[in-house]
C-alpha cells in the first residue's frame, strides 16, 4: 500500500506533529463611515428611482392625500409649540446684546435672519423626521415583516411607486407648507418678547425686516425645507423596507431612521448654507 507523503492538515502526522490548516486572511471589515456612505448612496438611488415613476399613469393620489393629511395632523401643533419658545429664546439672546449697544430697534432684522433662514427649516425637518418619518418607517417595516411588500411584488405592484413615492412627495409638500407656519410662530414669539422685555413697538419691529433679509433668504428656506423633507422620507422608507427580525427589528429600524435623518439633515444644512453664502451676496449693515 502506497502512503501519500503529503502532510494531512488539521490532524496528527506520523511523527506526532500537527499540521495547522493555512489561515485564510479575512476581508477587511467595512468601517462605519464606509457603511454610512454606502447606505446613503443606496437610499438616494432608491428615492430617485421612485421619483422617476412620478409620471406613470396610475399615480396613487389617494395615498398621497392620506400621507399629506397625516403629516400635517401630527406635526403642525408640535411645530407651533416649539417655534414660539424658540423665537423667544433667540429674541432674548439677540435682544439683550442689541439693548446694550442701544440698537434694540434692529431686533426684527435679526429675527428674520435667525428664524426664517435657519430655525424654520431645521425645526420642520426635526419634526417631520421625529413624528412623520418614524411613523412611515414603522408602517413600512410592519408591512415588510408581514410579507405584504413581497405579496405586492408577486402581484406585479411596484412598492416604490405605490408606497415610497407618495411618502416622498407628501414629506416635501408638507415641509414647505409648514416652513411658513414655523416662521410666523417664531417671529411672533420674538415680537412678544421684544414688546414685553426691551419695550420696542410692533412698528419698529416690522420696519427693520428688510434691512438685512432679502427675498433669496425666503426661497432658500423653502428649498431647505423641501430637501429636509425629502431626506426624512427617504431614510424612513429605506429603513422601513429593509426591516427584518420581527417587531424588534422594526423598532430598531425606526430608531436608526430618526438618528440618520438628524445627521444627514444637519450635514446638508451646513453644505447648503455654505453654498448659499458663496453665491448669494448678503446685504451690508
């Protein structure tokens, strides 16, 4: 009998030694930043694919109307309740400084820049993500774990067209509409503080509106609100459609959707503000 001289890996040899199997070098683990970038690209691709289906014949108007009403119902009152004290806090900080230099009449000009340009779109994004986006993610996640999404695909119904597209459009539309509501509520809070604390008149408050602000600020605020609404719905739909692991997986997906939306919204806000200042000349004092 011929015995092969080739050593046998993983077991004892004739001389008593043990040959260890050759270790396979593992693939480098993907970093958290790389995973975030990859998932962000996937989210954008899925959302753009859904937007591409906008002009299909059987557009789900009923779903769009239902989502718009739901977002407006769950976010309008909390946004107003947040915006009024937010405007008071801004007026408190800015008004105290202006009072020290004797320029308290310029409170209206400062409030327009702080509330209309920055606070209103960011507050809208946070509420859309926290209240509306979490509900979207939970709804789609529940449909996924109950295999409703798979059933729609089997019946030839595209989930991106039937479920994702109406939610993207609804979030953008309601974000733009709520941006004006937040701006009015925040400015009203600032006016109340100005009248009660530093004793300015309503006429002087509104007379300085156009000294530092311009129409481009308003359009930029609306653009930010629409983009933030799109981001909130994009992340919520992606996390909801990818939910797995039962009810616990849905809860984890909702938590991740809110956190990721906040991170992306603040990063995009920084980029948009930077681009805006580079290309739009600002008014001089």
